[in-house]
C-alpha cells in the first residue's frame, strides 16, 4: 500500500496516542478539531482547526487524507455520515448512531441475548414515579455525557424531588447492580472473524472517573472467557473495523453485565502501550489503514494510574521514575479538577 494519510477527528489524548502510534508505522496523521488548545496538535503531522459543521474546513480535511477515523463518539452522526459519502470513515458512522444513544445501545446488546442492567426510558419527571423498581439507580442523559457528566444517582425515592434537571432532553434510568468489580475488554477487529483481543482489564473508578486499571484482572475463568466471548459477538454484529472497548459490571453473585460500548480506543487500554508488543492504538491504525495484523503478545503484567488535575504537577517537575514506570503527559495547557492530564504505567 502506498503512503497513507490518516485523518483523525478529535484532538484529545486519544488522538495524541493514535498519532504517536501512526508515526511508528510511517503513516501521516492530520487532525481535525474544534479546540484551539487541542493537545493532539503536539503529536500529529498536521492540524486543522474548525467546527464540526464547517463544510469548507471539513472538505479541506477530507481532501488531504485517504481514510478517516475518530477519537471520541460524540461527533454528530450527520457530520460523520456526510464525510463518509466522500471518504472512507472507520468505524462506520452507523455504529455511532447506535452507540451515541444509550437506549438504542442497550436494546442492541439485549437483542444479542447479552445481559445488561435493567433500564427504562424517561421522558418526564413524573415517569420516575412509575419506575420506582429501578431505584436505587442512575438517571443518565440518553445522549452525550462521559466521566460522570449527565448522570444523576438516585439512591431512594426522595432523591427524585432533589434532582434539578432539564427534561427537554431524553433520559434513561438504569437499575444499580450490587457491584463487585468493573472490567473492560479491548478488541481490534480487522474483518469477519479476524481480530486481536486483549485480556480483560480490571478498573477502579473514583468520582465516576477511571482512576486505576490493571492486568491481570482478579476474576474467575468463567468471567474471563464470557467477557471476551461477548466482546467478539458485539464486534462481529456491528461489523466493526478498528479498536473498540466493552465495559462490564460484575455483581456480587459473579454475574456479568455489559455496561457500555466505547467505539474507539479507550482509557483502560493505555497499559497496552507498555504491556504488549502491539498497543490498542497501533492495532486501531493497522485495522483502519488495512495493514498487516500481527498477533498480540503480552510482555508484562501492568497497572495504569490516571493523573487527574494537579496530580500531574510532581511528574512535570521531573519526579524520578523507576525503570518499570512510564510517564505520559497529554500536554494539556490548562489544569482542571477532574481533568485527565496524563498517566503512569507500572510494569509489574
């Protein structure tokens, strides 16, 4: 294949890491983003600043690339669909249409006979009065929202009166499971029954933001196998090309539930950069650019720690690292609370 120019929509840390992986494969990356301070411009070959509805800027971007991918799923479906009429977009925009809407995502998963938490649509506040069997639960916006944004925990009936939310948006209520553990499985699909799948990763969240990930996950052999099997079923049914992540809950009775699908590379997979011969980012580039699939090999057990807000400061001030520790600075200009600023991977 001649030299590939890869277009990436979105300029956050995932775009940065995709650009870094592409360089290793001699692939030029052009990023399109609406954020003037997007950190990925420090890592890509070319950066185009523009809104997602700016047709002229998007055409400029399309004309410079052979294939297009994206680093986050909340890009308007209409934008991706229009782009896909002119240039190949992978994964397909129709996948985003399903996954951008929590209700359609849950319906899709359940139609595969894969277990999710119980859920119901909520269109107005009075609906919650008839959905008391879903409390304790979490009320979520049906679209948008990540890292705990657009989510409202309801511990009891009284909490319904305390929430002050705008019901012009659609919501979904999800019944809480008696949570024992959260895991994720990252899979890169290259074509029909042609994929590389990483072992399940154990995740710990704080304030609804991922704090730690580790391999191996402390789970039963049954959960290990079932989570991978479900990830393969989902990737195949979506006819997905590229890397995706399936997030799971495990309850106290060791039942497995799919929590959500992320149609992209994922924060919990950052440890694959150091712990495997081929990272989730490199695999994504290989899949969307039709490059050779190389079998993945685990090199080490690992733990990844997100550096949130001010936690980045000591590392930026040259905190000494051990030989088995790797520091990644996303080069975000502004330090904010609850903002992922970088991460540390420790090989164990």
